[in-house]
DNA sequence: GTGGTCTAGACCACC
DNA sequence: GTGGTCTAGACCACA
């Protein structure tokens, strides 16, 4: 009943392990691999698979809960939540724009052309089934 | 001869101070506000302006030097370097794509449409004088 | 003879399921929807309706009995009790004041005006048939 | 330079220790005892005073940061943030109303009169300097 | 069984 | 010095 996750932890990464878990679960939700109501692996189970401490997974789940990506019920498990993150929109909008600008700055310093960067960007957008007035446009 | 920097540090930001300095200098280079050969403020001078510890500025300059954004000459100061970051292109390519994807994931969770995200992205690209039209500028 | 309950369990809520059952029954008594002597559904019956574990309902009933909101008769069922919670009044007084103060603190951090908060409070009081006019009703 | 806190932890309470720390700091901010920019005690210092583990205090500080009550800077300390919690307003509005209603339900079961409950409520409001169009009205 | 809390003690990045 | 991350292992409430 529990989903099989395809999470990989890079110990050499500058990002903390719990953050990598958060990011990859958010990504899986965005890509449609995880859907509303699905149960996530238990804390202990995922900790075992990734050879991390259960506390570390617990921290990741707590952060996901706070972002309304999942909800957790002690004694029951952790589940993908319904999407309702209209909140904080103004704050997060800036975060997203910051990320895009940051990527553009780095691209400049690598002498990447706008055309190339655009191509990468469109490639990523293509992977998502956005809540799109664009419906079947791809 | 020394450039006047327009750097602002946000103490409440999640990013460490030295990282904010690095990012804003990289951004100014990318936007053309800082050009090859221009001298940066001394560590102590900039530390004074931003009311930061000189160690913090020193760390920022060291990172910029490592990324070949600036070069430092003992007894002379720090200067904007010529662009030659062809080096670890494949590594950085992935970093940029990661950033773009990360932004897209966050956008999904905010229920932002592809069209809107594309608009933001183009807006950012518009600010830069990218190599596309300046292929020979170095 | 058995009352039809209008209880809803929110799985995504931070409150445990048994607590939600307790709260809603207490609320229904306070609002006059449930009256002295009325029989509650059996544990199994309510568990079935709410798709919860009978243990969970059992725990809720046990807590309600302990608070003298209901009484249970072996072989007969659970019934709404007469009000006689004069007992640990001083203890509970503090609990209520704590709740009110907690709400006020949260309201402050949301920059809600006193007038607005007062309006909400009066709105809630209006729903109840308090003892003020029913002094002799028991 | 660091504020002296008047926090007390009740080990017998049903509330976890870290939650009690969060609540009391929020309360002190709301009551005006802690003001924008003030530095909080260090994690280790407060942990020592309350004979709790530094991790427990760290958890409390992290939660306060997420609620935008404070901001923390590794290597510098934790500070009271500027108020800007306009976000989540609709969500939190319901939380506050839930708390008020909960208190009213409990008061009913204690046979407290509306007048008495109102008196308590006004007593609490009196302690706060709300961002009030009521200015000096008290 | 589940997740949540807490402790003890380690190591790291940042200032 | 600061806070942040992580581990190991304990205990608790909930389902």
C-alpha cells in the first residue's frame, strides 16, 4: 500500500540530507508521481532504505507538513495532502524569481546563450503537468 | 578608481551574509555594472559600509576568486576578472538546471501556470546583456 | 432513541481523531443539540460511521465520562449526563483563561484589532444558550 | 545585551516543553516585553536556565522563525523579527475562532455565565497593546 | 504498528 | 562564540 520512493541522498552535497528528502518528495508530487491521499513510507522504513536516522526523515516530513505538501497523523502515517498553497504567495513568488535570476546570473558567467538557457527551461517545463489553461498543448 | 558598490545585506534573510555579497557582485558583473579590470573596495572598506565582520567580506572575496569572477593582487587590491569560466562547464550546467527545476517545482506547488512562469523568466532574461548578441565582446 | 450524530473527522487536522470526537460531542451538548438522558450511538456504530477504529471511539467516550459529560451503563449504552461540573472549578477556570489568552496572543501576531476579536467572541457567545438566562434550568 | 527571559517550564503539563517555550515567547512579544531587533538568549544559555537540552530550545526557535516571530542567524544569534504576519490570515483566523469557541464550550460545561466569561476576556484584552484604532482608550 | 518528543553528544558553517 | 545538522537510543500517545 505504501509507495516505493526513488530517493537518492548525496552525502557529498552541500545540502543537508533532510533537505534532499524534502526536495525530492516535492518534486515527485509536482511531477505527478505521488498523488493526493497516497501514504508515504514510514519514517523508520525510509530511514532504513536511505541509511539515515529516523529523526532525519522525521524532520523532513515535518517540514513537508508545514508546507502543506503532506499531512502526518501519529499512529497512522504520512500522506500526500490536497494542494492549497495559495498562501504566502507574495513571499514565495519572490523566492521563485530569485531562483530564476540566480540561475540566469550563473548562466551568464558560463557564457551560455539566452537561446540555450531558454531551451533548458522549456525542457523542464515539459516534464510538468501544470494546472494549465494549456491543457493538451504539448 | 574604486567602484561604489550597491550591496544590501538583509539580516533577516535565510542566506548567510557572505553569500549575499557573492551573489550581488556576481549579479552586478552579469548586469554589466561591474566591468573587466575595475577595482573592488578593500575588504575593510566594504566591511565598514555593510557593518559586517571583515572576515565575512574576506570569505566572499575568496569565493569570488575561486570562481574566477575576480582576482586579487597582494598589496594592490581586488579586481574584476576577464570571463573564462569554460572550465567545469558540465558540473555547473547541472547546477543551473537544478535551480531552474527547483523553481519550477515550487511554482507547481503554488499553482502558478506555465505561462506566468515563462513571463517571469523572460523578464529576467531581458535584464541581461547576454552573449547571444555579444559573441565577440571579449 | 439513539441520536444521529453530526460528527465530522478531519484526517488532515492536527488534532487526534478521538479528541475531535470529544470536542464535537461537548460542543453539541453546549449548543443544546444533545440533551440530558439522550442515548449516544454505540462505540461500534459510531466507529463504523466515521470509519475509525472502535478503540478510538472508546477512548473518546472514556474521556467524556471522566469529564462527567456522559455516563455509560454496561449493557445499556452511553447517555448524556446531567451537568454537575462544579468540581475542579479553579483548575478549569485557568484552562479557559489560558485558551482565551492564547487566542489573544495569536490575534496580536496577526495584527487583528481588539474590536475585531471582540466581534468574533460575541458572535460565538451568541450561539450558546448560556446559564445567564437559564439559571434554574437544571 | 541579551534579554532576561521569564520562562517557566511545567514538566507535568500535557504540552511539550518546546511548545511552552514558543508560547511564552510569543506571549512576551505580544505583551510588548520583547521588541523588534532584540536578541534572545542563546540556545545553550536558555537550555541551561531551563535545564532542557539545547536541541529542544533549538526546535522552539526554529518554530518561532517559521512563524516569522523571530529570525535566527547561525553564528550571530536569534532576534525578534518585525511583524508582518499578514500571511495565512484566513487559515489562522479559523484557528483563533476555534480556540474562542473551544473556551466557550468548556465554560458552558462549567456553568459559567456569559457575563463572567466576558469579564475574563476583557481582562485579557486589557493586558495587550493592540495595534488598535483604540489608541489610548484604556 | 505509527509519528512526536526529548536527551546526549558529535561535527560543521558562519561570524 | 553562534545556530544547524545528524546520530543513537529512549519513552510516549495515538490507531
